[in-house]
C-alpha cells in the first residue's frame, strides 16, 4: 500500500475541487519539478488554508507538516 501516492492523489483531488482554475498549474508544476515531497507539502498547506482545517480527512495529516 503506497500511502504517499494515495495522499498525493487525495490532495490533488481536494485542491482541484477547491481551486478548479489552479488544477492545471498544480499538474504542470508537479510534472516539471517532479518533487513529490514538496508537492505533498504544498498541497496539504493549500488544502488546509482553503478548508480552514475543517476537513476530517485532512485532520490526521496536519501534524505531519511542520510548516503549519
């Protein structure tokens, strides 16, 4: 079970729903930079800001990100 890959997919879907016009930017950025770790952190921070920490799905992952 690849938890990191699932986290990236969940995060991209959440970001796409909240920031539809920015979805392409996220995809292109991840493809060009190919920095999965940074993509996860950027996604989680963005999702946290947009959802205002109200999502029960993102809650368990908040402690994993020191930048928050």
